[in-house]
C-alpha cells in the first residue's frame, strides 16, 4: 500500500512565489506541473449546495438528526448550508408513516422496522432551520398506501414548509423486483404507473426521481421524457464501485471518467427535458463500503474529484450517503455503512448523537470551500495523477482546487494571470491513503463539531503562484 513519501511542515506546503526556502521535504519533488486557469471563459455553474449529504429514512424513525442533542447541528453548519436527502433502502423496505394522533398498528406488519411520525419531521425542521439546510424526503412507494402517503405529504408541507425542496417517490425502484417488493416482470411501464400514483398525491413541480440504483438506468431518462412537467429534479444513485474497490482503483485517473460516463445519458435526458439533476445518493462502494478504502483518507481525495467533476459536468449536485451509527460497526439490519462521513465512536456516543467525522467529511468540506459561481476552464499540463478545478465565485474571488493523487510531491505552478495579489491556501493531508488520520492545515474538527483551519498566505506574482503539494493531498487556493 502506498504511503505518503514526505511529511509536511506545519504550513503543509512551501509557497515558492514568496521566495520561501524550499524545505527539505521537497527535494524529491517530481516533474513540474502547470495548471492554467482560463479566466476569460466562465462555463457551467457550481451551485452553493452542490455537495450535500444523504441519510436513511430510518434516521428519522429512530430519533436521530436531533438539534437538541449532540453535535449534528454544528457538523452541518461546519459544512455550510446544503441539501440533505433522506431516503435509502430503509424507506420502502422498513418504514411506516404513522399520522398525527394515531398509534402504530398492533401488531405491526412484519416488515416494519421503523416508524416515522410528524414529531420526527418537527425535529428535522428544527435541524434544517438551525443549519440553514434544505431537505429532499422520500415517501414509501415500495409498500404503497395512498392514504398514508397523502397524509405524509400534507404533513411534510405543513411542518417542513420551504425547507422541503423535493419529495422522492420511493427508493431504487429498479431493485424492487429483486427485493420482492414487486412481482417478476416489474419494468418501466409498471413503475411509471406506481410513480404516477405517488405523483398524484405529491402534486406537481417538486418531485425528485426516480432514484434508481442503476446510474445509467433508462428508467430515469424515460421518466424525464414522460414526466418532466410533474418533476423538479432528475435523480439517480451512484457508487464508485462495489465491494471489490481498492484505493488504487478509486484514485486511478480513469475512475472519475468512468463515473462521468455512467451519468452522461441521464444527464443529457435531464438537460433535454429542462430538469436539473442530482446524484442524490453517492459514495465509494455499495453494500456498505469497503473497510480500508471507504473509511480511509483516500476517500477524502476521491470525493473532491467526484463532487467537483459531477458539478462541472452540469450536475446540480451530489449527496454523499452515510449512517449515524457506530463507525465501522453494522448500522442497520446487520449492514455496514463504512463510507459514512459522520458516525459515533461508541454506542454511548451514538445514543448521545455526539459524532466524529471520517476522512470523507474533510473531502466534502474541501469541495464546499469552492463556494458557488461558474467553473473556469483548467488545463493540467502533466502526466501525473493530478486534477484541478477552478471557479469564479459569485463573490468575485477565484478559487482553485488541486487534487494530487501521486506518490511523490509535486511542484505545481498555477498560471492564473492578472495583477500581483495575495492568495490563501488550504491543504488537506493524511498520514497515508490507507490511514484514517486527516487534517486540513493540521487542524481537525473538534468534539463540538467546530472547524477553523487557518489558511496559509501565498502570492500571485507575474500571473503565477507556485506551490509544493504533498503526495496524496489536496489544496484549495483562493485568489
Ligand atoms: C443503496 C441503498 C442504501 C444502501 C446502499 C449500500 O439505497 O440504502 O445503504 O445501497 O448498499 O443502494 O450501501
């Protein structure tokens, strides 16, 4: 397994542009890399909520996402306002909606594991208000009950109000047949009929779907063509790979290209039908993630590339999926969610909703530092495994992210043009791609969920800024 070749100094990098001495660790710096930013041709938008979170419906049913407890509120504030999607397998398989004033059936149907009530939505509303996030919430269509669905939607409108950006009609319908939620032969026409029944209840203009497990599923492009007038967003799910993923494969240059290719047909269908699109459930590996990969530092590098590449390709956003159980333990029904950005270090902490963050959380945080604006074309002049993104912010600042996945540090010159000016730099580093330790500017998220890494200063001179970027690291430069 690859290890970072050189330890970092406190600042995390040497800013050669201000004639800082090249420190010892940079002596094995590889070939020079130039990243050229074309400020004259702004392209597609980076939305402020482009990289959000996704959780299972069960988290509502078991009392999680509670702003009155623990540090979830602060962990969401630390990321900054975004999109919280609530659905997943537990939506259709396990979750029963129980209307206000009613008690759960006794005995409960055998399939019911979790019960969601209006009180759970009130708690969610408080969390969304406290953090300034918005939510997409699912309705159980796998086990369809029109009266319950209508009550849930009315209640969501009343309680979540403007915080509800979209309703999902069921999770991963393309797997319902395999999960025995539908009879053999369940195909798009049958699904379309089920979806229409849900849409009749939800109402027009704010349905996100179809939330297919198949990233390239034709059900998504068919639904966009058939139902765009009743939809607000096209959604599919995407995991970088399955249980066979390795760090090397996750960070290989072809990985993101393959993920972009997998969404391309549905993204084109969304665009052709005037719908924005989100990958509203995403992570490194389905079936709960892979120990040693999904829960290690390498995942933080992958998610920066993933989130920014998807947005640059025209996706409205992605939601990184997780579960609020004990880190690296089975979370529900014996299933792991090793890819989770947020989890508890013990059962006691889980119950107190006092969480720690995993490496991928830091990667999400880095993507969030690019803010909102328009992507600028970037050319990376190198054969190294380095990627770069630039955004002209709505605030006028230019922000550049560089993800350095090589095994040696690199001297990277950012050719940004323009007058001499100050810049600031945030560097994310780890002790090894296969280790958990992750820091940004040597800082970590504290127990309260607060995070205030202090940027390094740098300077653009003669249109250029040169950084020595550690092996296996990422930087965000703000001009
Ligand atoms: C997705 C499901 C989600 C699971 C995930 C996984 O929507 O509930 O947690 O797979 O397999 O398909 O980890």
